[in-house]
C-alpha cells in the first residue's frame, strides 16, 4: 500500500485560513500531489485507505465561530470546529444542532458533513444535509468556491451544500459552513421495552411507525455490546445480549414528554413488549451516550476492535428480517438499528477474510440491494478491502458522481481512493 | 458514408410518440410560449408529451443526435421563467406522466411521476394519517416534478422543510438520454448527495421522470390564529420574538394592509382594514401541548402591541384563513391589472429593516407594493402592482424589483427563496457569487449536461443569455 506522509506544514496547522487551504491545494494541484483533508480524525477508518503518496491537510485550526445570531437561528462557523465546541456555543443560547456524532469532542463539523454522519435522532431531526445552508470549499484545482448563503431558504445557484455532503473530501475541502439550528427541547424522555423475539420486535416497530406523534429516535439494540455490568442495578442492566430491546427517545415540553411517555409505554405493552419502562434520567443519559458511541467503539469506553463493522440501509419494514440474517451468521454480533430510518449498524464478533465473498458480497449486500438499499463497511480490522467491497458495485449513479469528480478534481488529488473513485 | 437526408424533427418525434403527442403548429404552441413569468416569451419549435421515461430518453437521444436544445416543463407555474425554451427547440411536457405509482405508509414514502400535481398526492393520502409536506401556494396546479426542479417551498416549510428535505430519490433521464436512478426508497445512498443536487437544479442537471417522496405523519392537533397589528414594525418584531423564544410554528405568514384590502374585498373575512399588518400563525404537534403553545404565541404578539389575536375556532375557520392566504395572489386582480412578485430572502432579524426599505423603494418609483409572504423564513414576496398599458411602468417595476433584491443581498440574504433563478434572475448570479463560484457551478452543469442542450440559458449566466434588466418585452404580457 502506498505510504502517506503526515507532514502538516507547521504554519498551516497552527493558524490556517481558508486562503491558506486554497493555496496549499493549488500547490498540490501544480505538483499533482495528493491531499488528505483531516478534521478530528475520528472517521479515518471510514472508506478506503489512501492510495497515493501525499500530504495530510489538518483543518482543526479552522475552528472559529465566525458569526452567530441566535434570533435568526443560524450560525456561521469554520469547518474545523469541534462538535462539542459548537454544541456549547449553541447551548449557551438554548439552541442545538441535533446530529449525533461519536467522539464529539474530537470530531469536526466539516468531517461530519463530508462523511454525512448521523445517529439515532435522524428519525426525528433528519441528517446534516437538512441543516447546512451555506458552504465554502476548495476544489481540486485550489479554487475556493461557495454555495448557499446565510438564510434558511435559498434556491440561488446549484446546491453545493448537498453535493459536498457525503462527498468524503473527494470533491472539495470544506472550509466554512453556515447552519440552521433548532431550539433545545425543554425535556426529553426514554422508554425501553424488551421483545421476546425478533418477530415481536417487528410488531412493536410497525406500531411505532404509525404513531401520530413520532418520537425522535427508535433504536433497536441487540448483542453483547449492550450488556452492562450486573452490578448496575438500574433498568438499563436488563438490556442483555439475547433479548432484543427497543429504546425510544422523545422530546418536547414537559407536558408533551409526560404525555408521550404514557402513550408510548401503553402502545408497547399492548403490542406485546416486555418490561416496558420509562428510564430514570441518569440511566437514559448513560444509555444515550452508548447509543451515540456504538458505531465508533462498540461497548463504550475503550475502543473495541470488531473485525468488521457495517452499515446496512433498508426500508424500515425490513429491519427485523435483516437483523435476523445478521444474527444467523454471527450470533455474537452487536447491533444498533435506527429502526424507523432503516439503518442497521452491525459490529461482528467474528468475521474473517473467508467470509467476505460468501457473506458480504454473496448474501448481505444483495439482500439490501434487492430492497433498494445499500451496505457499506464503516470500519474493521481486515486489510486489503477493495473499494467495491467497502462501498458496493458501480451503479449508474456512481457514473454520474465520477463525471462530477473529474470536473471538480481533474488531477484526482483530493482524498484519492477514499471513495469508489 | 452517405449523408443522411435531412429529416424533419417533428416527423421523427411523431414516429416515436404517434401523431397525437407531438405539437408543432404555431397556433398549438402559443400556450407554451411562457410560464407564470410573463415578461419574456419564447416559443418552442415543437412540444412533445411523453408518457414513459423510455419515451423521454428516446426524445432526448434524438435531440442529441440533431443538436437541438430541449427543455422539460411541468404545469408552467414557474415564476422565474424556468420552463421557457430559450432558443426554441423541443419542449418535453411531462404532464401526461401523472400516475401515483405507490404509496407505502409503513416505510413512509410514495413514488410519483413528475406530472402529478402536488395537491393530488395529498388528496390521495387523505384519511391515511400521512401527508406530503411541501405546499407551494400553486399546489393545486404545480407538479411535483416542477417542485423538484425549483426546490419549491410553501408556508409550512418553516417547520417541515422545503422540497429537497422530502425527496428521497429521483429517476432522471440524463442530458444524454440515459435513465439513471439516484437515491430511492431507502435512505443513505453512499457518496455525495446527488439527489439534493439534482433537486433545485432547475431542470439543467437531468429530467426527473420518477420521484420517491417522504410522507409525513399528520400532526395530532393544530391551532391557527391571527395576530392583528397597528404597524408593520410591530408585526415583524413579533415574528422575531416568536422565533427567538424557541417556538417553531408550522407556518408564520404575514399580509400587509395593501393585500388585506384586496383579500377582504374578495373573501369578506372581516379583517380590520385599518390594521397595517396581520400574521397568520399556525402551531401544530401533540394536542396536549398545543393550547399552551398557542397562548405563548398570542402573548408574544400582545407584547409586541398586537391590537387583537383571533383564534380559529374550528377546522372550517382554519380553512378559511388559509384560503385567504393561498388565494391572496388571486385577489390582487382587484388592485391592478398586472403584478410582479418578487422572492427575496433576508435573515429573520432583518425583516423590520427590509420592509421599511421596500416601502421607501415603492415611494421612490411611485409604485404600489403589497406584501404577503413566508415571514417565519424571512422569505419575502413583495408584489409590485402595475398597469402595463401605462408607458414606462414595466421599466419602473423592474428597477424597483432590482433595488429590493439588492437590498436583500445587502442584508445577507438571497434573491430567491423558492422560485428559482430561471431566466428572471440570471443577472443577479454574479452579485451573489464570485466568478470562481460560477465557474465551479458551470463545471457541475458540464459534468451532468455536457452538451448544454438540456435547459440552456437557465440558472447560470452565460454569454448571450440575458437577465431581467436587459429584457424588453416584445409584446404585452397577457395577465
């Protein structure tokens, strides 16, 4: 594999400006040298490893909050701002960006946009694409460009905010973002329910899908990662490896969450849920932290090296069937499904090279594709995975993306190899 | 190689589609020479009415072979000239692709063809407990395909988002005639968000032939109210106060005195004609919390000197209030023979300032300007009233429009919130964007529309294309 020098030029790392980012990419373009943009470095395992020698471009120095007008509910920040710093600034004004990101004290906003990262609350709050209203970036020729603006409604010009979302740093290096934000909810609540089996979980999820008042998150949890020490006497302890659990989070005013807590518990009990309970705030908070961190590190505090972590996207109605398939292959895998959004994250306990062809390529990916969905490898310890194994085959849509890539990065220097091109 | 004999394009199109779905007589084409942007007119050489994506693809391929420009058209409600066939060519009218192909409540999506009228989908969804949220005021006529092109908004986008927030996937016929699906019923397609890029592309990045839209659960309850204000300033301060208090109403619309008079004359709702502004505010959500939310909004209105806050007592009164709002444009006919609607956006906190400026600009150009708009989003729709029979009025309208939009830009806003750049606002693009921005936009267009035959002359200023200020109406707009 090609080596990557991680030589950040000192002045770039210490006090970069968007202009310097453009200059440095321009220089790389002139030299046809690869540039690897890096924010907090929390998603470097996502996608392929670099394929060409080149330089890492550290963007964490781009961390200013440029302008924040709370009464407009918009904020303009540089892309290297850490998610917790952003959250703190917003919280001081009673607002938030409701995107759930693991290792938020390290992760940067630009990285979240580039990876299109999302978490449990995507059901109620959408994903980062729904919040970016303006973007500044530098293309593969070192040309700084922007799209959108500072207002919440704007259809002038092509929407680069969308195009760069999920582009994994391959079309442009994001330097600045304007976001619309939301008021912090007055109150939140979490209800958990155990399900006797996968079939029951399916019935419960059907019921929740048609609630007139949707919760913000419906997670379906299963597997050893969700086991907690038996000394913990809280309700959370009952989320065990064998029993699927549903965790439903809701937000609103005190009155609303009180009503929702009753309503959701009743629904779940009527539909056959077991041990249905409203979690105490402290337990809910502990569980919530694990729900956010799971995709990144599994059980919690220490990184846990799963050989293969995948994200499968299917129609919500197919989630329980998919989970059954995953468990049939590896009974010890741990699963978190954002069930109402059809997103299933699986951390396998065992997954070897010999499983790639029959399981990943032969079974799971076709099953997802048949339902109109996709399967991507989030991270893992197996080496030698090709772009097609990580992202899936070349579709007609990817041909269009390649056409765009050639225009935005004619010398293929922006994160070459990270995505399928 | 023997040169192919020059073949008449219409004849070839008839071979593809049959004789009934190709129009090329000038008298048949007159209706397609403009959309709701009536200041400029272009007649297509031929209009075709495909019924399938395969037919669209065949038409596009034929146009490519002949080097003829082509442009998709929905219901022709674009206020920015998005559907005009600049330079003639083939107009691909999509109104016969009008099937709702699937409604899936469990997975919360519907699949529609581009010619499905926005309101038809909600009619179909009635009683299911779900709806399609984007609700442009033209929803009784405009198509969902057209909504995708412009990334259309509407009153309820304040809380629920615009079209792009509700489109999961599109099938497009590319500029070169390939049928490609981007996104679909399942979220999280890997890679750049192409769906979000094509939606809002104003038909320049592909012709949408199928759309997967997100369905939204109907709110459990709703409270609709009317805040009546002595002054526009007070009304705008109330808007700022409501948003600033962390309340996101489902809708927050403002009508000023000018439009109130017309609406009152048309609908006899009993609006006080001496009030300078009213706010139509709707909150929705969980029934149990709604009265408190409504009362809080009413309190903020009163703190900002609302003369009166009226609550809609029942569903009937609510519908009547919304009828006034959505048909306000129709009532303008009572005020003047012609009008021009603008579509600027400002940060919400700049609303008091921009409305003062609009008033001043109206005075400067001796024009009557009335306002009915999506106040909660900061999305203005100043309506400039004129009579084109009076010499020089159109010029004054255009000059005043330009000044208003420039003022929006000065405030950190945009020249279009939901109508699009189209043809109308081309000359504002280089005021909002640098040459580099426009160069990269051109690269995006070239990537997906390499020959430039698809919807030429739209969205991006190019040599030869003209913007609003350069337009000299060749004939009278027939309003």
